[in-house]
């Protein structure tokens, strides 16, 4: 006979098993989903490793820290933020707030009802269901190895005492959304949220007491250095402070009306608050050394919005934000140095490749980038202007023309080593440019402005467009035949190099943002609200095409009459291989709007967008790298790695018959070397090597063993 205590223990064990099963099922579902998306293969070229927005950062000691963000991003540092290792989160969803009890035990907000849990420093992350429905979780605080609190929509507060396997709902007494939670010890904590909400518990959440914040502004973050001293920050530069555990909260003067997203104090006096302006055009960092009596605006050195901040010691601070931006201070916040990402983070607006390898990209603040190796390396060039550049056209490897704000035209004939100013005869913004040859070019812009050159821009002539509507894009298939598009559905066409422009019937009043003609007859136009128009008779008739896109398209490029890409809002990339009869959405691997695409032949496409985004996709028909053929050398043997598929590590055995130099490499699906595992002389015998797979994206890889007499290869699959 089972007594009541045994029955309760058994029920608890069964419940734990069920929760583990749920966690396992979630992991399996995520794994299958990710394997299905591996084929996307849009590769980040700038910034590196990527520009995924980061939402939260936390350090458990001076060296060990974690940052989380969009598209499943979880990063770990072991050297105080100088280098970061990307971990496998098991998801492409946004990973929000993150909190660690020690270097190994942590939790991160995953979806509206699921939390990611690790007990091994992020080597593995397990998704566990909280048991709630219709609740979005925004903030989390780990207060011990087993105990944690989570807060979210509708005033929801959840607590776990078994490391996240089971979550219990607590009564908050409010329906306001709670955005952040901070605990000083296992029982004493505060939560903040919408409409100035501040809650306090002194008994581990058995009771939550609403406190008077003296503000109705939404509060985004809160931090306590002890049971009495705490600070909360929010929109409109609001900062409130308490020195008595929240019995009273008083407003502090921040000196800004910007949005403050994060706040952390090292002690009762030294604190940092981070955020951005209302339009997220530049970062905000505030510093105090007197407990918030005075806050001083610091030079952030970035336009990226900063979302979260963490202290490593009395002098060292790390802040993270949009575009994957990571910045560091080693003097208590007086000055800041960018750590990541590597490359340009300015928003990019235009792109043009003259062939598969040579291309130019332009963007905000006069940004110009150039590549001669298909984007493997991008070089920053001096444009000679800080004006935003909106488009670029490159008819040859060394020749390019960029146009932008205020009628700016910059031109190069030496691969961008020098960019010279050209007189556009206008101060109107120029949004589009097209050079079908090195000499013949056309630029279009505000108020129907059209400028044309027949000598590479040495002289630009005024042409009459016949419209005062702003023209956003222009495409010439040759020196005579061109089409320009713009706001309110405007389409104009010339067949004589722009001497005469004729209005065409687009059939829409939506703004048209991009146009691409693969030849004199076949063209595609894209625009607002997912607009796609197609012609196969030089625009005599335009036919509306359909896609799943509901946002705005900004750019389009066709390599031939059938194959093209359209790009736009919400990281959208659509591809057609049948002249637009069907448009298939691609998995872009970013969250940012894509502003332009270059697809000059069917071998590769490159897109650009916000926060310096440059992505490239290889269009090689085989799709996956065909490894060097096995030469079946008689002096060696390479076994299959185990396990395979693998997640964190795998082991591979090999043998050699003669003394000699060997190379053992890990190659990605494109044949690029990812890791050099061995490069040395070995004696005859059987050898074994364990391969660390941490930080590698899921997909198909190859282990390649090279000896004096040939190569031998084995396929390896890395999963989530």
C-alpha cells in the first residue's frame, strides 16, 4: 500500500518526466524546423559575424558573460567581452532577456510561453514550456541554481523552484504588462512595467505589493544594489529612484527625453543607463557617480540603439544593442569602444555588381564599400561626402557612379580609389541611377528630376520627365531604352536615351520603388504593399503579379527574363524563376529591411539593407559543395565521425601507413575551410581527434584528410 507521501512523490516524479518529455518534444520540433531551413544559405558578409539585434546582456564575473538577441542569437564570452562565441540556441525565434545564477546555470526568454534553460554554460540549451497560455514573457531573473522569476504581459509573474521544469503563477495584483524583474536575494525583488507600475515582494513572491512610482510612463528596466537602493528607467528619459526599498520613489533628472531600455549599478553610487532617441537613430548612454543625483550624457560612439548593460567590475562595463552592437568601457563609462560587430553598421541603400566578383555598395553618411572577390572582403572607401547615398551603378570593374541627397553625384574610374564630385545641376535628392555603358547614364530623383550623361558624367544634361512626382528608380537595358518609376504609380519610358519620356499606365497608385529590365522588352517593377508589375512588351502593358508580401518592396533585379529577386520590408527576399508567375519567399537570415539587390547573372545574388547588412547567396545549381573526389590514397584511411549528426562535438579516427605531413580540415558546404584540425607530420598508426563544433551553424560539412598521395573526405552533419 502506498502512503500519501509516497504518492505525492510519485506524482511529482511523473510530472517531472512529463515536463522533460515536453522539453524533449520541443527540442525535436525545433531541430526538424532548423534542418528544413538549412538550405536557405544566405551568407552574412557584413557586418561579421552578423547584425542580429541584441536585447540583453549579463555578466556573472569579470570574464564570463552572455548576450541574447534576434534569430535565436545566444553568445558567450570568456574574456570580458573581447571575443564572443555563438551558441546553438535551438531556435530562430527572438531570445529576449537573459539571466544567470552562476557561470553554468542560466535562463533566457524564448517565446510567449517557453523559456530556454542551460546547466552547462550554454553548451546545450533546452526549451521548456512554462504551462501558461496567452502570456508573453518579457523579463527573467535567476536568483539561485533552482529558483527564478519571470514576468510578462497582463501582469503575469511566474516562479520556479526546480530549475525551470515547473512554473507556478503568482498573483501580481495588476493587469499592466511587466517588462523587467530584479531580485537582490531569493526573497526580495521588484518588477516594473507599463503605466509606471512597480511591484515589490519581500517573501519570494507570496505577496506582491504595488508601490507608488510617481510616474505613469512605462518603465523598461529596474535594478537594485541592495534591499533598499534601486533605480528604474523608462520612456521619455524617465528615471525613478528609491533608497528605502520602494516605500517612496522619487524622480531623477536624466537630462534627456530619449527612451531608456536598460539600467545597471555597480554599487549604490555608480550606474549606467542606456537607450536611444525616439526614432532609434542614435544611442544614449547616461552615467551617474552619485546614485542618480546627477546623470551625465556620455559619447556612445554609435548610432545603434543600446538595449541592455552589465557591469563586470568597478571600471568595466558592456552594453549591447541593435545591429549586434557591443561596446565596452574600461573607465566606469566615461568613454566607450566598439567591440562588435566587425564592419560597417550604417544602413545601406544601393548595390551594383559589374560581374560576379566586382561590386559597389552605398549607404547613409556617404558610405561606399567595394569588393573584388564576390564580397568575401568589403573595403571602406572615401566618398568625399557625408550625404546619404541612395543608389549606385557600375558598368565595369573599375567604373561606378553613386547618387544621393542634395543632388550629390560621385564617380570613380579606378575602382573607388578616388571618388570625384560631378555637377548634377540640381539640389534635389537623386534616388536612382543606371549606366548601361561606361559613358551613358541616367539619374532620377525628387520632383521628377532626370539627369543624363553621354560622357561618363563629365557633363550632366537636364531632361524633361513630364512629371513632378518623385522618381525612385531607373533601369536602362541599353543606351536608348530605359524606364523610370516613382510615387503614385508613375512609370515613364524612353526609347531615345531620354530625349523623350512617355507616360505609361501602371494600373496602380501605389508608390513604385524599384525597376529592373533584363532586356529591352522584359521588365519588372516593385513597390508599396507588395506591388509587383510585369511587362514583356517594353511597358505597353503592365500586368500585376502576386506574392505573399504585404509590406513594401524596395528593390528588384533580374539576371535574365525569367530569374529575379525582389526585396523589401521585414527582411523579405522573394525569388522567381518563371518571370514572376510564382514568387517564392526566401529565408534571409536577418530581421532587417532589405533595400536593394544585385543579380547580374544566375551564379550569385547579393542584397543590402539596414545596419550594414550584406548577404550573398550562391546560385550554383548543385547547392552543396561537391568535395574533392576521394583519391583513395593507399597510405591513409579516414573513418566516419561519431556521433553523426552531431551537435557540440564529434570524434573522427584516421590512420596513416607512412610518416609524412598530413592536413585534417573541416570544410563547410561551400568548400571553405572552417577549421584546421591538424597540420603536422605524424608517424604511422591510428589516430583519433575530437572536433569542437561550438559556434558552428547547423548544416552539411566535410572532414577532409590530405596526405602526400591524395585526399579522402567524409560528410558530417551538424544539427541543433
